[in-house]
């Protein structure tokens, strides 16, 4: 049952609002006076004034109930990249996003903001200050990214100035912050298993890590700038901290902040990449007999050993974006938010 909302209050739906980014977005939208509902396949928290619709975004009827009187939709739902489930990525990110678009159009939703990913242009080789002018990856690094490319294209192509259905895509990179279920937990788990001793390559590769509140800020700016005559309609925008950092310095700061030693010994990039490829092949060949998931996948090694940072000039120019939390402050807040993952805890 939806609550009645004053006409002046902007009513929005966050699809994927139970997730890491989604929940931060919901909290900020509430602060800013929006009336917020969440649509997600799971519900893992409660907040006063937030209505939860539990359902699968591939189910149009379920979406239609949640979209009643909604004018703005944020779509930040996706299966986790680590699930590595091709069929699930295709069903949710491609077919499901098609269903979301149809349901939005049928319900008279005016604006849709998609959470895409900067990785849609990444092929596992260096990207330095990449702009939105880069072509989509011809050989995406994994199935997840392959479906994120199709998803982004679908949402941007759904922009229709005649009917007034306005869309925009935000491309974050390396989101981190309190409650992230991926980055810090994977890192700490690897450290606890004694596998965080090595630096892949010379350790100078620069990467974007983006504090979650900056990603939220980019989404809300995009929603508020999405108007009929706006240059942002039908376009994609990188949202980063605008402070590329060495991948291994970032990892070390988090590790040391949590009481673990920083990695020290260097291994040649091509050697580790080759090893990861071999392990991946072995896991594939053995899969009918035993199943094992190597820590060092080729994709992870590429992420850890290459440059991949992006320009957010276009977001600055078209939306007035600038990060609201510095990298230093973001790292501090993140470390403080994981007392249970500290060494010895
Ligand atoms: N975490 C990161 O570093 C980055 C994330 N992104 C994108 O940001 C978005 C949010 O990511 P996170 O918050 O990190 O992920 P998350 O896994 O914490 O949140 C995703 C949410 O989507 C929901 N969901 C999944 N399948 C669903 C379905 N069939 N129907 C309804 N809800 C469903 C999940 O239950 C979850 O609550 C995703 O679209 C992801 O591709 C993009 C770049 C980087
Ligand atoms: C910038 C960006 C796209 C970050 C994405 C988050 C994850 C892909 C990374 C978070 C922790 C990282 C990590 C590794 C690879 C990339 C991550 C999973 C390693 C497995 C790389 C090889 C190692 O030496 C251990 C690393 C642990 C942490």
C-alpha cells in the first residue's frame, strides 16, 4: 500500500534500493525531502517513511504496483559480479531492464536514472583519463560487463523527447564506503588467508575508487538536471572521486587502517596474468568433477595491474558535478565503519 504524498513532494522509486549503493541513495533522497519507495528482490532494512516492494524486476505486474504515482525511477539493481552467472546477468540486466523501461512508460514515469558502470569501455588494458567518447568494449572483461553494456544502450535509446520519457546513465567506478559487501570484505578475506603479500606489476597503476556518497550525489544531480531541454538526456556520465590513486596504495591504506600489513613483494604482471589464465582453464576443465573458485582470476588481475581511471569533466560541465567527499575522508570513514573486520577482531 502506497502512502499519500503531498503534490509538492517528489515521489521516486529506487529499484535495487536494498543494495549497497541503493540504500545510501535512499537515505540521501529522504534527507532531501523526496518521498521514496524501494523495489528489490530482498528487504534487509527498514526505514520510517520508506515503502518496500519486494519483487523481481523481471516481473512487470510487480513493478507496475510499485510505480503508481511515481515520476522518477533510479535503477541500480543488478546481480553481483562475483556470482559469475551468465544466464542470471542476461535475465536481470537485459530482459529485466527491458521490462523496467516498459513498465515505466506504461505508468507515466517521466525520468529514469540508470546506474551503469565505467567498465563498459574497459577491455583489460590501460585507460587513462578515459572520456565518455570511448567506444563500448568489444571484448568486455566478463559476462557481467557484457550485460551492463547492453543495459546502458537500452536505457539511453529509450529516451524519447516526444513522449517526454527522459533517461540518463551514471557510470561509477570502484564504489567503496560503509556497508560495501564487496571491496573491503574481499580484501580482508584475502589478507586473512595470507594472500595479500604481493603487488602485481610495479605498483604504479592508477585507478578510480569512488566514495559512495559521491556516486549518490551524481545520481541525484542527474535526476534534478533531467529536463526536456537538458543536454544530459540520453547520455552517459562518469562519476568518480576525480582523484585517481595507485591501486596498491588504496589497498594498502585500507589494509593498514584495519591493522593488516601492506603488500610488499612485486610479481611481474604478465606472469601473474598467465598464471590466472591457467588456473581459470584448470577450473573449467575440472568443473564436471570438482568446483573451485580461484582468488586470482584474469579479470581481477587485470583490475589490479592496469591503469583504469576516467575523466568526469562532462559531468562537471553538464550537471555541475564535483565530489562532495575527498578520497582521504572517504577512506577514513570506510575504515572506521568496519570494526568487525579489524585484525584480531
Ligand atoms: N559496487 C561497485 O563498485 C559498482 C557498482 N556498479 C553498479 O551499481 C549498481 C549497484 O551496485 P551495488 O550497490 O554495489 O550492488 P548490490 O549487490 O549491493 O545491490 C544490488 C541490488 O539489486 C538487487 N537485485 C538483484 N537482482 C534483482 C532483481 N532481479 N530484482 C530486484 N532487485 C534485484 C539486489 O537484491 C541488491 O539489493 C549495480 O547496477 C552495479 O552494476 C557500477 C560500478 C561499480
Ligand atoms: C576499481 C575497481 C573496479 C574495483 C572493483 C572492486 C573489486 C574488483 C576489487 C576489490 C578488491 C580487489 C582485490 C583484487 C582484485 C580486484 C578486487 C576484487 C585482488 C584479488 C587482486 C590480486 C591480489 O593480489 C589480491 C587482491 C585482493 C583485492
